[in-house]
């Protein structure tokens, strides 16, 4: 992307002044190299988002930003319903409430090493993966509606989770305001047998080793220790989220002209928040959030069962579970006034700082864990939200490395067996139903996650006080990864969002 399209206002902030139909500026957080490597579509989509009615402050993009559907992946935008603000299905994404869950094992990498092949096999056998994968849970109509209303709370009550997890899940494990009646029968049917499954694309269950601790105080508060092992789960709302997005994007696109909304891109289809359509989408989208929260709770419980076969006294406690494809009502200060805003985060994760009322007591003094996954063969990160981050991009951070290459291009460049063998030589075990899926998720298909995180948390690296979230800890894979197959039709640099 041409750097001359932006005005550079700091080490990490690039600004597009309002022009044409833009109502607010567009702001991108990254370094020059990351900006230069981005697709031109990121610029186009950032400026398009800035034209939407009721947008507040700016259209933002994180350093992992890349081309998405309507909104860039890594995009953040907030809208005021009282000023004609809109809700956009494209601004949430197709995999509603896709997110990351991190679980502490208390085990060392040395304890895992002798049994890692058997552990990988057991995880792969227990947790279904891949396109259209089905689990052992089959929901009745009543159970489906209860799950869509209750989220992870429903999973716990149904015996698929643990009550102590709930305070470590955003929204206490249940997104209020869900309306199961706003979800079509076809959507519910798609999800009926998909609870407790990982799905496809870049979703994974990964066993990781804590390699480096940068802040002992926060690491201790989080329960993270060097050389200990954690489990990271990345997945979302499966077929339900995709179907909700598909149906409402179509309906919003048709209804936009009658609502007086001029769309620079049909993929930006949206509806006024206070309209019947907007409220119906919110009810369905919140049901999709609960589906994802319940799904990750179930997978977490299945993972506990596998670990307890090998280590009977290992409880696997939850560090945190947070989504990166949502729209939520949050209070933020705008021009000295606290306002309720509808904050869209698409491929961007929440990063609340110390003292935020939504955080559990054990985390209030240090801030929210911000979970950033890397690609196969690279490190992942845990950051901590800061008070300063609340002033930038509505308390948001990047959610991963971000794709640098389309899945089709990656599939042409690498072979799945080649990737599996190369990673095996490094002690990283892959279990996947699809060789093609492994190739499409090869480490080289993603941006440098270290560079992305560096510019989310530059202060620790001597870059000044411009960070969005405080850099805390690096994690490296301990050698086991359940990856998934990946079937995509479009030749775009997009992911599951």
C-alpha cells in the first residue's frame, strides 16, 4: 500500500483525513513496513467505513489489518444510535464471536514431551475438526433456544463446563439481549450437531509453552510461568454465525436504499440500529455470540477430559476467553461525555485496562488478558490491556498476525506434507484431516506476528508510550497442534471473519 496515501502522525499512527463522503478520519496503527505490505483494499475499506451514518471519532484498523468482507479484518468502528448510527453484519463478520480461550495446565513442557504424540492423537480423536464436522451433542429445539439465550452459562448448567469458568469469560459467559426467534430455522438446523467442534479455516486447539515472561507481576496475576504449558483454543459460532451473516447481509443490502443509506460497497450492508431490521440483527447476532461462548466452553471441557487421562490431578483452569468478531454496546468518553456506543470489532479484540468494571476481581488490578494467536510454527502472545489503550480505538487490539497471502496462493506455494514435516523437525506436531488445509495455513502465509505485536505494545521495546496494550508474555508452541481443514472458494486475502 502506498504510504503517501496517509499522514503519519506518530511512530505507529497513520491518518487519512476526511474527504469525499467520509464523516470521520480513518486511522491505522502499524509501522511503515507493515503498512507498505498491506493490500490497497485496506485503505479503500477503511475509508468506506468512515462514510457510514452515525460513526463516531474515526474508522480504525489494527496492524494485522487485511482485506475482509466490507470492513477490513482488523477493523474497529463505533456508532451512536442517537445520531442515526448503523449496525453492520459485515462489521461483525461471518464467524460471529470467533475468539480465543487460554487455559492453564500447571504442567511443564518436560512433562508433556514424552507423551505429546499420544496427547495429540487423543485431542484429535475427541474434538471434531473440519468443514461440516459434527460432535456428540445433538440439540432439540428447546435446547437450541436455551443455548442461544444462555451461552456458556447454559453449557455449564447442562454439564458441559465448570461454573468457575464464567467469571473469566466476557459478559460472564452470557450475552444478554439474544433473541433466538430472530435466528432462522435453517440457521438453527446448521448448528444442531456442531456444538463442541472446532470447524475449519484458521481455527485450532494448540498446546503451547510459555517461552518468555516480560512482566513478572502481571504474569503472576495471570498464573503464567516460564516453561509451563497452556492450551489455546481458537474458534467461533461455526455454521450458525456464517448463516446469520449471510442472511442479514442480503436483507440489509436490499433495505439500505429505503433507509436512506448510500453504500460505497454492497458488502458494507447495514441498517439503522433503532430500526426493526437493526434490532432483529442485534438479537440474532447476540444469539450467535452465545453460540460461540457455549462452543468454546464445551471444547474446553472436552480438553480437560483428555488431559485428565494423562494427568489425573490437572484441572486446567481458565485464564480468559474473549471474542474478536462482535458488536457490543459499551460506554466510551467522546469529547468529555460518556456515551453508549455500538462498537464493531472485526478481527480485533477487546483490551480493557485495570479497574474496568467488566473484569473479575482477580484481574482488576492488572487489566484484561489480551490473547493474540500466531500461525502454525510461530509464537502467540498474551498482552494486558492498559488505561491508555482505552483512549485509542475504543479499547481494542489486534487479534493475530493477519494473513499476508490468500489461501489459494498458499496452497499453490506449499504442500501440506511439506509443512507437516518441516514443523515436525522443529518438534511441532500437526493433526489435521486435510493436507490442503495445512498448506493454506502455512506459517509463511501470515504476517510476522512479532512485528504486529511490537507495534501494539511498543513501549516495552523502547518505542515510546504509544501502545494500545501493554506487552506481557510470549508463548511458543510446546509441540502439539490440532489444526483443521480449510475449504474456501474465494481467492482473497481473507480469513474466517
